[in-house]
């Protein structure tokens, strides 16, 4: 059995490996940046050695200066290496940032496409705040780790190796003395890293909750104000915000700890080195230049250690975010496949449910052994109390969910075998709660599709939009809040008509609107229902009397099927619903 600790290591390694795989299409830029890193490190290692030669040979031993071996040539060489090192450093930063930004652009695109193709069954269980956080905060954390840390980590790693090799090459014993404090450093990091990682996971979860809470609160602000719920919502937010504040304060403390700790260990190492070397220098068994070079190398050794300490939080944050992003991308196996299946350019509109059973959670049945058929061009209305299964039938016809038992046929073809794009192109859904995007009325009708002007004009005319908006380029703010429910509904009718589907689905389209707008919508329904199969979920029973078929649902089953007159004569559930509506 794999331990939780092993799982954690595997998860981190896997995430880092997958991040590195993203670099393969940009390997040329990464290799150039890596070459620059190595050369920069070589330059950094040469500089202390030049100074060591100057001190020991020219200042202490007074070695005779020659044409190509003098203080002047050493000074010129030192200056040339500094300039070259900085030029390579600039090149390295540009190469890796270009590659990093391109990689993050592709990662954001993949995340967005994944979210777009998530089936409704997944979206039902995932808050919008969580998805937004993964698409923004988490991707940004990965981007920061990739562009700001990974190449520097690569540079620091090679610098550590180079400094270590140089120190052992110059004086083996002195190198051992210099590294005597490393076990203590490693022990401290080991003790803290698990706590830091847990804290980052908590931070990511809390920021997702805050994003979701903010999004939900803004969308429901009108309701909050109506019921004077500002104080209650503020308490909920303060609770989340205080929890997040605690986790960030811990992180701030940790960030403030690592850097000074690194500086303390650096000073301690130099102090130990100087104490050890004093007698050696007095006995002339150690050169001053060697000690100077070693103190410089120690500073160079602790620079990457200090950088890693500064970057440790970023690395942990990035790895946690990478796990969360890849966890989302791993849903690809469950994404809707819009390209496979039978492509049907035009659906006739024959729909059949055969012994259909459906549940959203595989436990509680919403539909129980439902069977009915709709012929091309018919208008069929579904009525029943809340929870009877009306909206579920609409979702199934649109292919948003898959049934557990039975079969749904469109023109005699199992709906699971029909290409999703073809299906949804031919099924126009008009919901009770109309969603409008920011833009113009025209943008919300066409949804940026290339729709010919004459078709657009026809859709506007048939849907009676000009009764309230003479200009289709009128601005629409977020969610269409400046339009009434009826006006938004008419725009959705125009949207459906412009895309010319074979099947119209109206989910309580006349609910919660005024009488005048209802009349316009009824006329629009009559216009769009001509020669098309139309499925209507009725809120007001008076609006569906002329339907070809009325299906009465209760508790997920069918009670009655027939026309209005037939059902009234049966003196059953439908008649009781009509009488109750009249009394109201």
C-alpha cells in the first residue's frame, strides 16, 4: 500500500513532470535560456578565481607581471566577464519569459476549453468560484512559478554544483568545513515544508470559496437588499475572509523567516571558516587569496539558497496550483465530444422516449419509465407540479445528460449516437431565465455567428423585438439587467429563430411577465411553431390549450396524455389543475 506521504511526493513529481512536458513545443527557447544560464554561472565562478590570483600572485607574492599575465589583463578580463555575464543574463530572461508566456497562454486556453466542454453533470457539482479560481488564480500561480522561478531554480542548481566543485577543487578540507552547517538547514526545511504545503492548499480552497461567494452575492444582490440580508452576508464573508487572513499571515511569517534564516546560516558559515583558517594563515599553510575566494564562493553558494528560500513559497504555491489545474484538465475523459457521432444537417423533429429512467445522482429517480412520442410539426406541452420532471425532459432532449435506462430517439436514431453539434444546432431552447451577454442586442441574437441580414431581420420581425427596441445595436449590460424579463424573453426568441432549429423547446417562457408582453410572446410562439416540432413547459395552463398533445406529469411519471378537451372530459388531474388555476 502506498502511504499518504508517498502519494504526496508522487503527486508533486507528476505535476512538475507535466509542467516540464509543456515546454517541449518551445524546447529551442528553453535550451537557449539553459545555455545562457550555464555561461552566466561559469562567469560567476571565474570572477572570484581571478581575484584570488590577483591577491596571492601580485599583491602577496609579487609575481613578475608579464604581457598576458598582469593586474591590467586581470582587470580587463574581470570587466569583460562581468559585461558578458550580464548580457547573457538579459538574453536568458527574454528567452525563458517568451517561452513561459506562450506556455501559459496555451494552458489558459486548455483550461477554458475544458470548462466549456464540461458536461452539466460535472458543472452541477462544482461551484463557479472554484472554476474561476482555477482558470485565473491557479494558472497565474503556475505562470509565476514557471517564468520567475523554474529557470532561476535551474540557474541556482547549476551555480550550487559549480561553487561546490570549485571549492573542493581549491581546498578539499576547507570545503568540508564550509558545508558543516548544511545538515541543520536541511532539517529545518524538512520540518516546515509539510506545514507550508498544507497551508497553501487551504489558501487555494479558501480563495475559491471567496470567489464563489462574491460571484453569488453580486448576482443575488437585489434579493439580499430586498430581504435586508446585508449584515448576514457580511458575517458570512467576514468568516471566510478571516480564515483566509489567518492562512496568509502564516505564509507571510514563513516568507519573512526563510530569508533571514539563510543570511544567518551564511554568516555562521563564514564565521566558522574564518576561525578555522586563522591558524592556517598564520602557519602559512593557507593563502589569503584562497580564504577570500572561499568567502566569496560561500556568499555565491548562499545566494541561490536565499533565492530558493524566497522562491520556496512561490514554488509550493505553484505546485499546489498545478495539481489543481491538472486535476481539472484530467476531466478530459469526461468532456463532451462535439465531433463524434452521426452528423445530421436537418432533423425532421420526430421524438420518442422509450421506457426512460433518469436520475441526477444515480439514486433518486426524477423520471420513472417515461414513454411518449412526438411527431414532426406537433406542439407538445408538459404540465405538472414543481419536481414532476418537466425541465429534466427538456435537458435530455438537448443531450445535456445521459439516461440510466431506456432509450431516447430523434428521427429514429438513438440520441447518444447523434453528433452533439448537429443535435443542438437543430434544437433551439428558450429558457424562463434568459441569459444575455454584454454587448449589443444584435450580438445576443447572433451569438457572433455569421447570420445573413435578411434572416436576422426576419427573426427580429417575428419575435416583436421592435416593440421595445428600435435599434438592434442598443447596448446590453451584464446579464441584460436594464431589460425587463419580457424584453429579455423576446430577445431569446429572436436568437432561437435566427438560428433556425427544427425543434423548439420553451421552458416556461411566459412565466413572470406582464399581460402585454405575454400577448407578444404568444404571437411569437405561434410564428416560430409553424411547421416545427415544439415542446412547451407550461406555467400558465391557459397558454397551452391549443397544443396538439398535453402530457401531465407527476412524481416523474406520466398521469395523462391527450388534447385539452379530451383531458377536461376525463375529469382527472389536468382538470383539477385547470380549476385550481381559475380559482387563483
